[in-house]
C-alpha cells in the first residue's frame, strides 16, 4: 500500500474517554483495554479475523454500568473506520460472510455506502454473558454503523448459546469488513459507485 489507511480518533465526554487507532492494512495485532472484558474479547475477534491492527483504550463510568463505555467505543471505532477509509477509492465496498461457531450460524452483509443503516436480527437468549449485558451488542453496532456510515445487516440463522451467537456475529462482521475494505486491483483509483461518490 502506498497510501497508509490508518486513523487515530480520541473522544472525550463527561462519561468516557476513548482513543482508537486502526490500521486497515494490518496483520491482526490488537491491544484493547476498555474496562469491559467481554467487549475486549469481541474487539480481538474484529482485529484477528479482519486483519486490522487495533489499539483501543477507554476509561468510563463503569460504576454506573457499561452502557456509556460500550457505546462510546463503538462511536470512536466507527469514526476511526470512516477516517481510515478516506475517499474510499478502490475499495471493494461490499462485504459478506456466514460464520459458524458450534451450533450458532450468523450471516453478515455490509456496504460502505455512506448511508448508515442497521438491520439487526439477533435473538440472544440470556440477559448477560458473564457480567456483559447482551443488549449492549446492538448498541455497539448502532454506534459503529452511524459513525462509519455503513449499511449493516446481521441475521441469526441458528444458535442457542449467547456467547456463541455474539462471538460468531463479531467474527462474521470482521470477515465482511475485511472483504469490503480491501483494495480491488481492477478498480484502481476509482470510487466504487455509479454515482462517482460515496
């Protein structure tokens, strides 16, 4: 790559302080310290299976709950993705993947369209995985979608174990993003849209 697709974004609010660095052309190196162990585990899935280098550091109002930190990590990751993609010239743009994890099967399709939209079809059977509130999975993806300006569809094709369902979702998401953000050698420096802009 001649053009480095790397971005660092820092977000500070009265509730959280988050910094995200992403390298879209990495090798899956990940450092994640969000104060939410299960979220760190899922971020490692994004990095490992997407081959993105990620460094995510967060401080939050964990004494209240994990909601603000979880959401602000998603917002900041989305902003970093958007910045790293830049003009989006030459990218594949669309990505899709179906990931199995034991009994669970999750389908993800996405488009870096510039039009934020989430269609979320997970049916997670338990309120918590360890200490992690499973409602926060949707909130994380809402934040990423809105700030990266992607269209994202998540479908649960099978699954009864909450951990498996969520982890398969993050793995499928990572693989779909890897596909969508890769450079298409046939597209060269053109915008992947008949409109000429994304």
